[in-house]
């Protein structure tokens, strides 16, 4: 179908734009002597989530809030079930970084907050929505998270395994002229919004053709496509025996999706939780909740058996969600 090809093309342009944006920003940061660790955090944090953020902003502006909801929540489910599962199959993930150890409970808290905010309406006899006030609260929590993370990063920067891996992961060569990185950033931004617009239009058409809600298209097609940067980063980290980098990428991206990507759309337009959306939030919460006993009890590692279980859970949920629609 042309619409499905349009979704694939739009996602490819989105990922290309995000890559250029991060490359240009990294070059600018390096030119101004900003720490490689900070550059690395930009690469594995904002850079891999830029496609989801643009999709949600444009979706909210065009009234496609169901697509925005599906994209944000679906990305989190794919990151935990699919990407983390694949990473664990390549190499068992043991948690060593104190930063990741602190971020895991925050991920569960952020997922719990969104679920409770979505349930607030139905419990009071109103439709399930995530409004502007809810979005503002989530963004406030993210600002506190950034403040604590920066302080923690400065305190353990020479001892933390995650930060050591990030420093090695972000080797950036400064460009020959000062104008080049700004041009790269500009082109990246243009591609992000062009790809986002194409993806949203194609997703709407595709949903109409196959007779499924746009939220389901966002949940499994758009979300999976925009999660490809996280998948590539995690596979490379696992093959390089840097499990903290793989886990940190997934956890950090999910926190960003929950506390920035989703509320960014909610500030623009009230997000109506689509049919089945509460179940999607619960599925995301369950995957995050399982990580707590895995990494804080017993051997504190995600082995290949658990990785296979995560993959099976993701596949089973996809089948259930599509056929239950």
C-alpha cells in the first residue's frame, strides 16, 4: 500500500533528521568544550527520542491525539518488551551504574503517574483524558529528574560504568568550519518535521484503509519505527559488552517519552485516551514493574531466559491488541 510505504518513508526521514540534529548539536558542544559525557547523554537521550517528540507535537497540532498517545506508549512498550529483550538475548544485562539503578524506580513512578492520571476521569465518571494540567505536572517531574541526574552525574562521573561507556560511545570530530554544524542542525530539524508530517498523514490514511484506529497504528507501526534508533544503540552496546549503556538507553528513553513526549502533546491539545489505551498503559507498567525485582533482588541481571520472556510478552500483546480491536 502507498500509505504503508509513506509511513516507512516518513519514519526513515524522521530518523535521518534526528541523526543529523544530534550530530550537529554534538559538533557544536564539542567546539565549545562541553564534556563528552554530556554530549553522549544528548546522543542516547534526546537524539533517539526526537522522532517520537516531533510525531507527538505535529499529531497534537493536527488533532491526531490518538496517534500521539499510541506513539508514546507504544514506544515504551517496544523499548522494554522488544528492544530490551533482544539486547538480553545478545548479552545478559547486569546493572552496575548507580544512575541506572536510580532511574529504574523513576521509570516505574512515571509510568504509574500516567496510568493514574488517565484513570482519574473514568473513576469520576468522565472520559479518560490527559489534560494540560496533567501534562504540566509530568514536565515538572521531568525537570526535577534532570536536576538530580546532573548533580549525580557530576558526583560519580569518573566512577560510574554508564558514564564511562557514554564517554567512549561519543567520539565526535569537530567540523572544519563553524557554519557546518549549524547547517546540519537546521537540515535535521527540517527533515524531522517533514518526516513527521508525512508519517502522520500516511498513518491516518493507512488506518482508514485497514479499518483500525489510528491509536493502534501509532502503537505498533509508528512506535516501532521511531524506536529503531534505540534498537540500534542497544544492539551495538550489547555487542560491545556495555550492558549499562543498553539498559540506560532504554530506561532514559522511556522516561523521556513518559515525562516529555506525551505531555508535550498534552500541552498543545487535550489527549483523549483511546479505546484500549488503559490496557496499553497497564502493559507498559507491568513491563517496567518486572524490572524492579529482576535488578534489585537475587542476581540483579536480566538473563537470556528473561529476555526471551520479554520478547514473547511483546509479541503476545501485539497479537492480542490487534485482534481485540
